[in-house]
């Protein structure tokens, strides 16, 4: 049997058995004709619809409002509507989502509307799921924003508390240092050794408090306070290195000077910067090799670099070394700080419009360099 003969045997009616619901209504919506597909989908016979019911009678309440406010005016103005999604009510009361297309024809004084309908259950389910997903996403974004704001507020509170506590610790530490200094006057040799340990402990504590205060000030957005003045860079760094030699007795510490010229920066911050870098080098460098501090003055900039020999810093750690609470991969645990030293170095550089960098390899060792604009 050929395809043509098979079609002749079926003898389909292109109107009645179309794969979509077809209907014709008057200008007021009264059904004038419907096909079997339309009737089958809605559970009515053609006799029950034609001349008796209107299209709007088969719509839900929301659909009737839409029909009055949008459907009818659009047909009147532009002569057609396309892909309008409405719910039509089945004879048993169930709502059926449908997509409707309509075209308006006028013949003399008579107006008719030709309508094609497609059941859209899958599309409706997809749209509802899309709406739910969008609502869930919106809720997730709102919750994420709330949690971020809450976390930020907690972090700021914690940082502010660190600053307050650190500030309040300064007075008792100063009192301990003063008392130790007074006791040294009449102390025995054994007592002097004990007082020296007390003073070293208070010095480390004072340095930690300074770092915590600077950390808090920087994290709360104020940035580090500096007082810039003309300085003799080489002399200032040399004096700082001399003081550090006393703190690191038994370790080799050298100062190298390069270039000449005027420099401007905060002398106290310079001491803090060099102290932190030397402390880091002493902690992580090879104990039997010298730590070298180099002060360099160029035409457009000046810099301070601290070099130590020893194991190289892993490349994956270099990018995070200047972040707060970041520490090296080895070293004497007793001498390690909470991990603010290099962060403070970077902040001092930023406050002077400079930059801090690091290079490290097994052959060349590790060098931290802080460069400032002249």
C-alpha cells in the first residue's frame, strides 16, 4: 500500500482532526464552530458549545480579566494575538493550560475570530519550575547577602575588639618594663639574668601589640598613620641594624649601603619595617649564615632589602606571604609570631606609596624588598 492510498483510507478531516484545537467565534466570543480536537480537550460536544457558550465562559477568573483588558483590545487594534497562555476550564472543572493564537476577520458588519489552541502542560510545568528556581535563587542571594553582611559585621567587631584590647595592654606592659628597669639597680647577677628575660618578653609583647594595633587600623579602613620627614636612609637603617644586633646576639647581621641622595619617610615605620623583615629572616634563615640588610638609593626610588640563606619558599606560597596570619613553611616555632609581620611591612609600603616584593630560590636564598618612590 502506498502512502497516498493509506491517506485515502483514513480520510482525515483537516479541520476536525487537526493536531490543535480550532474554533471560530463571533466578535462577542460566541462559538460559531469548533473541531473535535477542541471538544475532546475540554470535554464538551460541539452542540453544547456552538451558539450557547462564549470563549470567555471557558476561562478561569484570571483569564476572563485578561480577556477583557488585553485580549479583546489587542484583537480590536492589531487584528491578531499570538502565543497567549491562558487556562481553559474542562467540563469537570480542571484547569488546562493552553497557548492561543487568534486572528480577527471583518466581513461587512460581521466580525469573527479564528482561534487555534495548543495544550501547554509541559510548557506550564517548565515555566512554573523556572519561576520556583528564580524565587529560590533570589532567596539564596538574599540569604547570602545577609550572611556576608553579618560576617563582615562580626569581623569588624572582632578586629575592633583586638584593637581595644591591644591598646589597653600597653599600660601594664609599660609598667612591667619600668619595674624591671628599676629592679636592675640593686639586682644580683642571677636576678639580672631573670630581669633580662623579663625585658625580652615584654619587648616581644610590645612588638606584638604594635602589630595588632596596626592590623586593626588597616583592616578597619583607616590605613597606617605615618609622619613623613627627610631622613638619611643609610644612617637610619644602620642605627636600626646596630640595635637589632643586640637582640640577635650570636647571629651575623650585616648592613650594605648603595647610592646616595635625599629620602623621605617615617623613621619609626622604617624601624618597624626593618625589624619585622630581620625577625622573619632570623626565624626562617639558616642560623649559621649572615642576614644582610641592604639600603639602596636610586634616581627615582629608594629601597630596603633583607636577604637570608636557607630553604626556598615554595612558589605557591609566595603570593600569600604578605596576607595577614600567613606564615612561612618552617622555622623555630618558639620564635614565630601570629603572622602579622609581613602584612605590616606591606601596609607600611602602601602608606608610603611603595610596594613590597619577595624572591626566593634554593641557590639565591630569600630576599624581601620594599621600594619607595623618591
